[in-house]
């Protein structure tokens, strides 16, 4: 291992590996904190909401507000949720991309000569701060129904530090095994596999080093990005080695049945989120939720895209049913977070920051993104309806939450500053 570190130092600063602690890793045997850790969860959906019945009355702000029909299933948690209006991503210009830029606030045209560019998502900024002591720095949950769910490009809600898409787990079964199933391959074989991967990286780096001289600036930039990709792999391998001989936590729930879809899928994914947080398997999760399969599971014979372009009648009724069902599921998740006790007697809800919403308001409108915040993890003021000035950057919300969990963030995406009204 020491020879490898020396080799990497010789290959140049772009791919040099700092001490693992510089990447946020610490020895597994480090003493556990007496105070429960903070967590973050982001739940994103496509196709927006029913504009007329989801948003609370803008004249009712602060703590004196009434839940709208679309949010009525959250009534038992009204004192513990905050609804934010007025926010949007100013660079958003695709009406069917409900999540691509939701957590990044990026300008897709910011790179000259490229028609698509993204930046780091808020969950990955949180993972860099919260993911040091857990097996997985973050977990991305996805759905096989994404093409029908109005999300847009990406592999999950998450985008890494270079603005590259991060893959997600598409089924509850896949998520369960990733989180809780131990490898059946003997430890010695897994160690050999990791060693082989490192050997391959050594060879790749040696080849890349041989072509560094005499490159154009464009090619140098490409090679720099390539080196960064290799360093990312190095970090992941280091994380794998750290936990190689540590058994996974026992699942707090039974293995999901295969084939779950729509409402049942979302409900099970929410249960897995709670189990992952409860076992401290990860402290940061995202879930890019299905919509098309949800409609089908509710017996609604309306295409999701058609539903999003609703007019008075069956399509609007389908949209409203979708809204209330999603609120019911969210209320159930909050129930579970409140019912799960920490070692100090507090609850998982007290230490988890949860954000729920979409990059799309309704139909093709990209302003006033639906946003619900809950949980005590970021120390924000709950139980209020907050109406901000029109076109406040949604990234201001993410910046406020990131600062609330203790992340060292001065800005995020197109943010202009933290939101003082959110701070408790």
C-alpha cells in the first residue's frame, strides 16, 4: 500500500491521493458520537402538481395557514412541515425535466460549445460532509418508471462534484440487497478483486501519463477530467477497503417482494430509507420517484404526460388524486421517522432534514417550484407557510439546509444567499 501511495505521488498533483482523512474518511474504530448524527433526504417527483389545489393560499403565511386540499393528508404533521413558495431555478428551460437541475441550480449552457452541463447536487455536498463514518456516503434510489415520470436526463437525483450523473437503484429489492445483504464471495476473493482493480488503475494512469506532453489546451482539459475520474474511483476503492471486512447491519425490515410498482414501490422505498438511516448505513439519500406507475397502481387510466397538461375533468381529477396520494405517502414516512428512536431517546425525525418537491410547478411552468421541508436535521423553522419574492433561487433553500447541517458552503448553484426566514 505504501509503495502505491508513493507511485501516485509521483504521477502528479492531479491524481495524487491525499491522506484518506482529507477525503472525509476516518478509521472505522473511531469512537461513536454521543449525539445522533444529522441526515439528509431528498424526494423528487416529476410532472409538478395541480396548481389550483396543491399550493396553500399566499395570503396565509407564517404559522397561521391552512393546508391546501393537495396537502391535507399531512394535517397531523402541519406543525412540523414548512411549505415554501416563490422559488425556481432561473436557468431551467425544459418543461419535462422535473429533477435534472432540481438539486443543482445549474445553467445547462454554461460550458461554451456544449448544449448540456450540470453541476454538483445538494445531496452530494451533504454527503461530502456527512458521509465519512458510514458504509455508503450516499444512496441514490431510482425507479424503472423514470421515462414516464417527467424527470429528464440523469441516472438519479444525484450529480457528482464534476456535474456527472450518479446511478441509482431502480427497485426496492436492489436497494435492500445493496444496503443490507452481505457478500457471498469469500473475503480473500474480494480482497483480490480490489487489488486487481487497483492494478488496472495503475496501468491506466501510467498510460495517461505517457501522453501528457504536447497536448492542446482542449486535450489537456479532457485529460484533467479523466484524471479526476480516476481519483474518484480511487476514493471509492478506499471506501470499499475500509468496510471490506465489516458485516452489513441487520435490516430492520424484511426483504421486499419483487415486482413492486407505483404506490407499493414508493411505500417500500420509504421504509428502506428509514431502515438505512436507523442502522447508520448512510446519512444521505435521494429518491427519484415514479409517477406513471403510481397512476397505474391507483387505477387511473390517464397518461402521465396528459395528466400534467390537465384541464377541468378526468385529467385534473387524476392530477389531484396523484397529489393527495403522494402527500399520504409522505405523511407515512414522517410517521416512521417520528416513531424511530435514537439511542439518546430522541427520534430519527429530530435529526433528519427532508426535502420534497419538483423542478416543475404545473403543466409547463418552471416557476414557484413545489417545496415541502420537514425534520429537525438542519435546524430550520418548521410549521410555517413561507412565501418568498418571485423567482427566489431554489438553490437558496438548499444553501440554507446545507449550512444548517454544518456543511461548509458559501453558495450553491445560482444561490444568492441563505433564507433568513427559514432559520429557527
